[in-house]
C-alpha cells in the first residue's frame, strides 16, 4: 500500500519537476542579481528574466505543467503565509487618518483602474485583477483574486506583468517625488510609498531609497492594505457572479477560497497570540521565495509576442492607473494632513 502510494506520487509529480525546477533556478538567479541591483528587487528581476528565457531558450512544451503549478499554487501559498506577517494592532501606529487614507486610496484605485480598463476595452476580469493588484499587494493580490473570479491564466499573467512593470517605474520615481513634494517629512513620504507601490518588495526597495525609518512606516501602510485583501477578493468574486447572471441559488454555494481563509486565520492568530519572531520571519522569507518563483514561472509562460500585440493599450492602461494612484495619494495626504 505504501509503495503503491509512493509510486502514484512519483507519477503525479514527475511532469511537474522540470518546469518547477526551472522556475526555482530562475528565482535564485534573480535573487542573486538583486544583490547588485537592489532597486529592482528579486521579484521584478524574476519575471523579467523569465520573460527573456521563456521567449528564447525555454519554449519546450514539457515545461508547461511545472511552470503552471509554480504560477498558481505558489502564489496561493504566498498569500497564506502573508497572514503571519500581519496583525490588526498595527493600524493603531498610524492613527485613524492613516487608516482613512488607505481606505480612500484603495477605493479610488479600484474604481479608477476598473473604469479605465473597461473604457480601454479590457474584459471585466482583467480590469478587476488590475484594480486589485494595484490597490492591495501586487502579484499576491492577483494570485488571490484570479481563481476567485475564474480568470483566464493568460490574462492573469499579462496583468501581473503589467502591474510589476508599473510598480518598478513607480518604485524608482516616487521616493524622489515624495521627498520633493513633502520636504523630506517622514510620515507623508511613507504614506505615499506604502499607499501606492504594488508589492511588499517594491515598498521596501522604494522606501530604502529614502531612509530606514521610511521603510518601517511605509510598511505599516502597506500592511493595512494587505489586511483588506479578504474583503477585496470577496467583493470581486460576488461582482463577477452577479455580472455573469449567476442564479441566486449559486450565491449560497459561495465559499471563501482556502488560501484567503488561511490568510485570515493566520492574521487573526498573529494578532491575538504572541508568536515567535522566528515564525513570522520564516513566513516572510518563504512567502517571498514562493512569490519570486511564481513570478519567474509567469514570465516563463508569458508569450511576449501576444503581450506586445496589445502593447500600446497595455502601456496606456498602466500609465493611466499609475498617474491616478500618484495624484490621489498626494491629494489625500495633503487633505488628511498626515
């Protein structure tokens, strides 16, 4: 019985290993390169390197099973582990103005990204993924949203690529804009970076260009955005169900996706219990590796030729959403006097 089970596991995992192994190798290379290019970060380098290799050297069909596993499952695992890095008590450190700022920013970005996407001719699911990815936490948010709204894998890869490229541009420009506009003040600059940049890695990298204290406070704003991931996923999934004309009886069958539920449970545990620092640090590290590997897989799976066929429209979409995020953040920070 045991030998039979082992045999079945081997049979099931054998097709996964080549693509998964390649994704891990690309992620490792990206992390190493990031040592010399910290402004870009391992996650962004992973997807860029994946695109380069996937559209030149590694176009073999037998890699598809493993890269698909890395793209879908590892992003879900990354979402779950984020729960161990988040606590509800964190909100108190930036006050009610900070919390209101995050809510206003997320609402504005979601509505604007969805509206702009639909106006440009993108489908509802692509617009929702773009909205969630920019409003919450980049690739991790898209990884959580895509299965919940039954998004197409190719569309998910395109949106993740666009969000990461947009995040890279904003990561390198917003620290200097924030310093100039807010005269080097800690909290406003932190709010600008933590309230706009897409991924955790981009927040850390961008804030690092300013100061160590900026990294700390920018992450507080970022964490509040991550904490609202569950609500965003639920809202988007219900919207798609209503738009697609789902019957009322189907509403009763709705279940919170396992990875979102896992994120919420770990977040609650981390808020109520004093967990070992080693546990949260390990979760952060593993989550980062899962995300980087998943991004490498997405890059390897992305057909750059198809992506470039819509390049002009994608470019307009990304720049438009980025402008809305930046302008809204500056206005809200001034209005709330952060």
